[in-house]
C-alpha cells in the first residue's frame, strides 16, 4: 500500500507539472530516509515560508497547505504580478515518518514525534535548554509520543533541514500550520518584529481565530520561536481546527474555509520587509 508521504510526494510533483512556475527541491531526509520537499513558487523579492506537519498526528495540515498552494498557483496564472513580487515556499510535510506511522496505525493516535520519539517542534535553538527543563518537569524526559526535545537542539535531520533551508532562503515571514485549538500564536519573549502588528491586525480583520499568548511552560525550542529570535521577523503558528488530534478528514472543508483568508494575508498586506 502506498504511504501517506508517498502520496504527498506525488501531489507535489503533480503541481510542478501543472504549473510551470513551480519548482520542487529536496531539502533533506527524515530519520528513515524519506525525502523532505520544498515547493518554490515565483521569483519576487519578498520571501514567504509556509510549513506543515511538524507533528505526526497533525498530518491534516499537510493537506490544508497543499490545497492553499494549489489555489495560490491557480490565482498566479491570472495575476502574474504575484510571481514578480513574491517568492512563496512551502514545506508541506516536515515529519513524514511520524505521519506515516500514525496513519498506518503503527503508532498510537496521540503520537506527535518523529521516528526517534523526538518532538521536532521542540528541537530548535531558541532557549532550548529552558524548554528542555520545562518539558522534563512535565515528564517528557525521554523519547516518546510527544514533548521530548531531544539531546540537543537540531539533533534531528528534519529540524536541521528546515532550519538550514530557512536560512538559505532567508524568509521575510513564516507561517506554521498545527492542530488544534482555533487560535494563533505570534509572540516569542520580548521580540516585536517590524511589520508584525500590521499583519496581526489584518489577520484579525479577515479571520475568526484569536491571537493568544503561549504559556511559558509550553514555549521555547519551537520553529516559530527560533525564527523570531534568529531573524527578528514575523512568525505565526496557526492552530487549525478544534477537537482531538488527529482531526477527522470530514472537518477538512470547514477548517480550510477558516484558515485560507489567514494564509492569503502576506500577499495582501504590503508591510513584509
């Protein structure tokens, strides 16, 4: 049987065949050797990076992001100035091993980690030691389904690949898709990146998800944390949908209606630097 990650790879290459302005790069491999793909759309000066499925049981975010990328590409055919103004990057499946294991029921449904039992979204070098101590206090002090940040920041090939690609492409803004909660995170520590407040105001205007603060014991070591700290640029985490992970496919349409306007904001708000 073809795996979820293989199906996603086929969808990615279909996009490159359908739209001549879309290219695909392999930016690394997972613990089990699955290719990590990044789609690139356009050639403009403003660089926007999207990613999905850091967490295994949040695999529906991969499908949500690919749906948006397909619609964005279709819009670019009739609005080529988007291609001239922006370069859009998308890494749809950060954790292919974990997603495959959850979908194939080789891991329990609450499994968020990669194949080594490491939470990829706790493995970035943003006060990682504080995050490690917080997680240990909560009982996440060894590999398992969730929470364990690994033995060191960027000790996993998936997080290393995404961090390196982010630096290579020098994103002006990142949006990470997670589930669930129907809320948006934007802050990290004392940072207030230029342009962030304008983007927040526009997301608030077009969407219904509220912006909330991340509790201290749940912060540090995340991709958004690292991006904001390292670049001092806007980074957002959208917690899509509401319920228990993994969210059921029947929720897909309603979730997408809620998040699509949020994903369009970087292209309609001319304050990204």
